[in-house]
C-alpha cells in the first residue's frame, strides 16, 4: 500500500512539475538511464517573460502547443507571477 502511495505521489509530482516518472526494477537501471539519455538528446527548452500587466502576484495559466507531428509537450500548466517592488 505504501509503495502504491509513493508511486502515486511521484507521478503527480512529475505531472505538476512538467517532468516524467520512470518506473523500473533495480536490475533494469541501465535500460531506464538509456531511455532518459535518449529523451534528453531530443528536448527543447523554452521560456518567456510576462509583460508588465501580468506581474501582479496572481497565478496565470500557461499553454504550449506545437505543430510537429508526434511531438510530446511537457510543460507547466501555470505560473505564479511575482510583483514589482515599490522601490523599482
């Protein structure tokens, strides 16, 4: 039961952090590391800076779309905006 709860927690953590959960036996670590290395060779990272109207301290929705066929997008679904300090 605890193992199932741990797996559920790790899967949810991977989902909210735009990561990926890998499951495998200790004897299959080489296979798992090869899968990770292969995926890392084909990743792109993108970022953005919200315009000043979104620097309001609120949570905002993010959506990333691609047109490439068979592409998998792992992205956060939202971000917490910071606020501008009064001294700036």
